[in-house]
C-alpha cells in the first residue's frame, strides 16, 4: 500500500520532458525491487522460524505433540529391539 502511494508520488513528480514515463517506471521498479524481495524473504523466514519453534513452546498442543512423539519413538524402539 505504501509503495503504491510512493510510486504514484514519485512517478507524478517526474516531468515527461526530463524522463519518459516508461523509463521512470523502470527506474522506480529497479529501486523498489530489492526492498520488496527482502521484505518477502524476511516474512518467509519469520513464519518458518515461528513454525519450527512452536513445538518447543510451553503450550498444551506442543506438549501433547512431544508426548505423542515420545510414545511413538519408544514403541518403535521396543518393536525393533524385540525383533533383533
């Protein structure tokens, strides 16, 4: 949203005699591309980090998931040890 307002303000302030409109759009897109990409990457990293950290938290669902995983691994270990 803010970038759309900034785009309109920047492109509206460039006189067509100084820079053709399509060139102004290209220059703006070049400058804004990297901050946009970085923002998207940061958002993805934040979401992945939050999802990875959730099972280690103190919440009820996280504790239940850890208990279930412990039971499953214990049962699997017992089956493997009995068959060996």
